């Protein structure tokens, strides 16, 4: 016998976007259910794996103070820089080759600060982001990544804070409940068919918000949409984002939007497990390649490691690693930059070799042509513009001349022992393709662009924001902005039907 539940708003997923949607729907007076495919132990989606940096627009101290309370010492001793709305737009436009949807990006950027204050009002705690892209410069703490604030406890902390808020506001969470299809009442979405411990369960609702991620954990869909080879990528986060929500919505006539053959993917430890491990979180990533060289099986470099700060290249370089023979690349560093390597280079589960000479290192780089590697390093060392000062807090313009690909910034000769190398492959984070929504209320539209009554969506499932690349820290903010909008839209629609 099918079990039936009735709510005002049914939200599918339990990551950041879903929790924001649920809290926002509840603000409209709705009775809300959250359906989470994972058990309570594994719940939280990719949001739980996130490092927790968040990119929002701020023009100065007053804006930052809306998000976290800065002490007089913080203010006196720090240079927070800015991430004005113009800077945020510039980054988003440049990285997406000007493809990002104008209305979606406008909504994201213009509401990004306000949503941070809203998250704070829900109990989320933010702290200064000392660990990443900050350094002491002339006695002041300089934050040079346009992201001076992160969630306390990272993505896992964010999910915990929002969980607590959901409990306080009486939102029902159904774990181990996988949404399978939409319940239709004529042309209107009226709920979700789900399975729970081998049983069919119906969740009826006046509105449904889909916030259950992309198809990054589904090898078949990756190959189908991203292309051959993508089945070989490792999954950085949850194993539960199987594309279920996208399939359900497309089956109901929803319009796809965005870069369906594109994904966020980074360098990731070669021997990391097939899916993310919550105990390691994001630490299999290796984001300090800007200070070293990326070497493939042929002993060659294949990207400009120093094209920009890692925030603006890391999300596309995973895909470049996947294209290399054997789908791997070694990141090679010398002792001059050891102190600059991020914390993820010091974890226990790591694929690392060290050597006192480059020749010894060449023999240890498994799978790499040693002769070609040494020739690559010789050519690179000869090409470094040694007269330009090295400064990791700015794009220092210390590049190479006469080699392809060039290294545009932070180029230093590889000559100081000990040498360390880290083996990486491609780790996929999330897929860019999604559904077309009305940015004003988060409502999904059909292929003829008519709103689908009762259907809303948020988070990774929203298509049209990211193409080819992505500025770090935008996923969580986008999940919160569009989660809040979709929850409000769904809550208001439910109220109108009462
Ligand atoms: C390792 C890593 C590090 C990251 N670091 C950052 C960072 O520092 N800053 C940042 O902004 N972004 C970061 N991101 C990206 C960010 O985590 C995502 O963009 C964001 O969390 C997506 O939120 P979401 O709510 O849309 O999806 P998710 O958080 O993935 O939530 C989707 C939810 O849907 C559930 N679900 C799936 N299918 C079903 C179904 N059929 N029925 C019911 N439930 C279902 C899943 O179990 C999950 O709970 C990182 C991602 C990873 C993997």
C-alpha cells in the first residue's frame, strides 16, 4: 500500500539550496517537507563537502559587518580589498566567456550580500578566511582573493547551522527518501513520488522545489552529456547526485538551460576514492599548482599554470587533466614554494614523491617519460623572467618567454631541493547544465517558456549561470540566493492555493 503525506511545499534534497528553500518557504507560512535520498549519516549533498568559502559582493567594512562582526583590531590590522558588484560581474562574465545568463547573473550578484545577511539571521556563523588567499603584507593581513569570509566549520558547518534552523522552524526531514517522479494534476505539479526503504511513498504538495543537485555522480550521464572519458573522473562530493531531479523535470516538459556539456572539475588526488569521503572533505584537491608545474605522461606541460589566481582556473583545469594520456598529471614544486602550499598538501592520504635532485625525481614520477620531463624543466627554467620580482599576493607578471604553453605569473626556476611532486587526476565537482527558471520566483518554465505551475528549482539544478569555468565560492552563494527565491516563490504559490 502506498503511504501518502500532505504538505504545502515539498523540497527535494537536503544540501544548502534545499535547506535555504525550505526555510524561505516556511517564512511564507508553509508547512514544509524535505526529502533527502541519503541516510542522516550521509546527508547534506555536495554542500557538506564544500570548503566553505563564499563569494559575495562587498564594497567595504560596512558590507562585511552585515555578514560577521569585525572587531576594531580586525579592521585596523586588515586590508580586506573589495569585491564590488562590478568586480563580481567582471569575473563572472570573463570566466564564462560572456555566456552567463544576464538575468540570472544579475540576480546572483545583486542579492549575494543580502543573502549572506539572511543566512546569518538564520544562525549561520561566518568567520574571516585566514587560511586561503590571505597573507601578512607590510604588517597588515591582506585578503587578496575577494573572499575574506567563510562559513565557520566549512560546508559541513553550513549544513549543520541550517539543519538547526530547519529543526527550530518545524521543517520535517525525511531521510533515505529518494524522489523518483513528479505527481501531476493535469498540467500542475502536485507532489513527488518517492521510495523509502523499498516502499512507494507519495508526498503531495501545493508546490515542489527541486534542489537535488546535478548529474556529476552518474557515470552514464557524464559520458552522455560531458563526453567520452568523463566516466573516468572521480567524484569530489556526494554519490547521491544522480541527475534524478533533472530527469524528473525534463520528463514533465521543463526546459533545459545552460552548458549541458560543461562541468566544474579540478585536480584531485590520483588515488582518491570513486566518490567523496566526508572525513577528508575537499582536501583531496590540490590547488597550489600556480606555484609549480603540471606534467603529463609525456613529460610535458599542457596548461598555463599561472594564468590567474587558482580561483579563476582550477574549475576548468580538472577537465584539462582528464584529456591527458592516462588521465593524470603530476604537480611538481621545489623547496622555495613549500611554505606557500595549501593545507591539502599536508594530509595523510596523499600521492606524493620527494627527491633531492631533478634526475632522482624524474625516476620517481610514475607513468612519466623521465627524459622528456627533464627537457621540459630545462626549457622552462631557461624561460623564466628572473628579473621580475615574485609576489604571490598579486598577479606578479613574473612569466616565461619563448615556451608553449607559457606560464604567465609566479614563474620561478625549479632548482632548489628537496623537490616534491603530487599525482592528480580529474575530480568532478558539479555539472553546469540545468533547468530554465524565472529568476524572480524560481519557477521552472517549460520548453515553450511557459511557467510550470507548482514547480520550482534551486542550486546546482539551475542552468545558465556557469559556462566553461566558474569563480570559486560562487556555488554556495548561488544555492542560497536561488534557494531563498525558489522557497519564497513556492511558499507564496502554496499560500495562494490554500
Ligand atoms: C569538494 C567540494 C568543495 C567545494 N567547495 C566549495 C566552496 O568552498 N565554496 C562554494 O561556494 N562551493 C563549493 N563547492 C560547490 C558547492 O558545494 C555546490 O555548488 C553546492 O553545495 C550545491 O548545493 P546544492 O544544494 O545545489 O546541491 P547539494 O548540496 O549537492 O545537495 C543536493 C541534495 O540532493 C539530494 N538528492 C539527490 N537526488 C535526490 C533524490 N532523487 N531524492 C532526494 N534527494 C536527492 C542529495 O543527497 C543532496 O542532499 C564544493 C563542492 C565540492 C564537492
